[in-house]
């Protein structure tokens, strides 16, 4: 049996081959279209059982099968897989575009909404019907036939362009390698980074050390390498990836960006919106582009004085202590690390020795077990790579709640960054409950020799963040697919549970049990923790303004970009207004901003800061009552995590907090109160 057509249990990753993809996709699309045809032509009054449920069942199978293919494309890319992925992506895109415009289904959903049957549905079922009607309108169901055809062509082209954008970026990242045979050129780099680089060179049959643009290699070069020429070389290679200044013309994303933005605007106009930003905000918490820009403007006003202070301190320190009068973009991370070490008397590398992988996982799981009453244990499942781990979550009665895969390490076949995705969603099925499954993916340095992988504190925060997304999906109590787990959650609220989890990385009661030295087993010294805490908001002004810069660029790009202005010109204008670090002219950040051109954050990058207001305010209730308080934890679970997308996120927040969100906790957490 084709493993992509087996929905009896977990994905059969050890059996899936590229040749399985096309037959599975073709069969599932055929079955889905047959179900759609029957559902639309049935003359009986639509209800949940005879109309919505059959559609959900068939679409879930397609979603699960294609989800496995997409996941493998992200974590184990190969020429063969890429070929079948790109061959089938237009078929998948076309099907969902057809679905979003189907007159018969649209009419049936409108009839269901208008019928007495609607009142008998559960709250979550009514929310699904309402979401479907909204999505039909956003999918072009109200359009005239010619406009529908054009809208579908746009969706198909956009899907292909986004896929190309991501592939160009991955190929450009993989193409760069720097081999160094003189150890004197590598002063400042930590021993474990050098060991990883030596192993990488050896695996290529080369002498010396190999460095790449993948984060576990690139970041330490920028942060620790005393060789300024080396830092400048790496910086330029990184910021010109997938641009006209990069290694290959065919990987240049410049024209893709122009085309993507143009097509999004055209689609928005077809739907009757003034711009794509309005389309993007339709299913989000924020109501208008101006509201978002106002929010970002207020945050910028609060943060910019702190950012300017951060930059002035950095320049003064570089000049006084490092004889560096002209601070450049490739110096920022290096000087910042020197300043932090001087001011707080510790380095990231020193802290890293206290965060070996087994300790970090145990400590992270202990937080969830304490506040939610869960039990998390290692389990087994077919996986896509030998490094992947698998875990099961049960409640205090021993009942299974869900499972998740954990893929922690960077490799050339894996796209950059860290992300969570859903493999299986909780729902009522065949008289029982289908338990959810999630993928958690990071890009950390793997173990070297016989030592476990060591994580920087920033990487620990990243891991907690993705685990927060995972818990959001896994701890849902909603049993209707469309609003269960992360489904149906407003995009600008979906970061709330992930950013919420980050706060625990700064709690002594958490780190006390989690952080133990990789060699001695001794716990993190309280003195070192106090230094970390003192340094917590080091350059938080600069970091905040960087996020605001990206958010403003994204929103203006999709809201009010003047004709003829390029994305790069827009970004440079925004930088002139808000940035305290002005990069060199050759910086091509838009060309590798995959969040908005390939990752679903278009006119939504502000969501990180928007949700941070919610998460900081939610965490403040834990601070008031004890950060590992099971009573507050149970309330957070039941009012926010359990609800999925079954009700508006603002209602869930108010049910938990007892009031509207306030910005004060965010500013306090960032040292900007």
C-alpha cells in the first residue's frame, strides 16, 4: 500500500519515497473532487453530518498526505523529492483554489447558516461555518467567472513563486563554504565551534576547518571571530544570498519579489479590497493596516530612545576598548559579545556549557508537567532522519493527549530557522478521539564526539518557543477539525503560547533543575544566572527596533507601496526613519525574507510584536501567583490552549486575564518600562 494513503496511524516516514507522491496526490484529489461533487449536488437540506463532515474527512486525508510531503521537502530536501513536490504543488494549489470558489459549496454553506440547523450546532461547529463563509469570500467565490479564473491563476502562480523563493534561498545558503587552513585566522572562536568546523572539513576530505552560512556555523563566526576580514566576508555572503549580488543569477529572488507583491495586489483588487494588507488582516485580530501601523509607531516611540542608547554604548565601547572607530554591520555581533562579556563578565559560550541537550529537554518537559499536570516520555515512531526524537504526552490518568517529533539539528537538506507544524489534528472520529501529533524543528549544532549537543541560552529560548506552539496544538480540547489545535487561530494571536513559554527560560526555579555543566554536572551558579538576568535586556531596544523595521517594511509593502518603487528602496526609506544600524548598500535583506515571501507572514510580520503584548500580559498573571502555579497553569490551558480557534482569541485572552490586554508587561519585560 502507498504509505501516503495509510491514515491508520502515524506517518510512515521510513517507507515514503518520491515515487509515492504523484499517485497518492492524484488518487486523493480524485476522491476529494468526487466528495465535493456529491456534497454540492445533494438536494437535501445541508447539515453537519450530510454536508460538512464528508468534506472534512476527505480534505483531512489530502491535507495529511500533502503535509507529509511538504514536511519532507522542508527537512530532507533532495533533487528527486523537490522535482515531485514542484510537479504536484500546482495540482494541490488548484484544488484548494477551486474549493474556495465553488458556487455549489458556497451556496450550501450559506443555506446551512440561514437554516434552523445552524442553531443546533456546537459553538465550534458554528465557528467553522462562519470561517468557511469568510474564506469563500476571500477565495473569490463571489467573483464573476472571468475574475474567478484569473484569481485561480494568481493563486497557482503565487504558490509556485513562494516555493521557488524558498528553494533559491536554500540553494544559495548551501552553495557557500569557506575552508580555512590557518588556525591563526580563527582566533576567538570557541573550541566546540572549531571542532564542528574541523569535522565538517574532514567529511569533505579537506584539511583545516569548514564554515558555512547555516546558523550553527555562521552565528559564531559573526559573534566570536576576531578576524574582521573573515566576519566581513561572511556577512556579505549572508546578506546577498538569493540576490543579483549572490553566487548564481538563477537564484536571484529580486524579480520573484516584484511579481509576488504585484500578484497579491491584483488578487486583492479582484476581491474588492484596496490592497493586500486588508485581505491579510481580514481573518486576524488587528482590524486595519492603520491600526497595525499605529501600534508599531507607538512601540517605536517607546523603544527608539533605548535603541539609540544601545547603539551609542556600542560605538563608544568599540572605539575605547577595541580601537574600532568605524563600527560596521559585520562588527555589531562581535562588539556586542565583547561588551556583554566586559559588562556582565560572562560569554554565551560559558553559559552554553550548562545547557546540554538532555538537561534542557528534561527541564523544559518539567515545566509543562508541573503547570499542566502532564507526563512526557520518550516513544518510538518511524522518522525521516536518525537524529529525530519522538515523544508521547499523557495526562495524570495516563490517557494519551498527543505526540510530537523533535528534529533539532541543522543539515544541508533542511531549510533554515525553527518552526512547528501539525502532522495530525485532534478530532472526534469513528466514535473515538483522534489524538494530535506535531513536528518541532530547529537548526542547532549537532553533538560533536561523545558529548551531547550544547545550546546557547538563545537556542534554549527558541526551543521553548517552538514547544509552546506544539503545546498549543497538542493540548486542544476541541473536537472539530477546522478549529482544533492551531487551526482557525488568528495569525496575530498564534504566537501567544510560544512567546509565553519563552519567559520560563529566565526563571531561577526552572533553570535550577535544568542547567547543569556538561563536564562536571554542577548546576548553573546563582552568580552566573544573576549576570544573565542583568544582561537579559542587553540591546533590547536595538532588537525591538529591528523587528519593528521588518514589520513596517512588510506592512507598507502590502499596503501603500507607490508604483515604481522597489522593495529594497522601500526598506531603505524605512531604515532611514527607524533603524539605528544602517547596513551597507549591498545588503539585500528582502531577498531572503522568507517569512513574508514564502512563509505565510505577508502583511502579518507585526504579529510577533502584537502577540508579545498578549504573551507578556498573560505571563504577568503567573508572576503574580508563582510562575509554576498549577492553578494558573490549568486556567491558561483551559481558556487559551484548549480553545484552539473555536472562539476569537481576544475572548480567550479576556477569559484568562479578566480584562483587555495591556502593553505595560511587554515594556517591563524588555527593560523599557
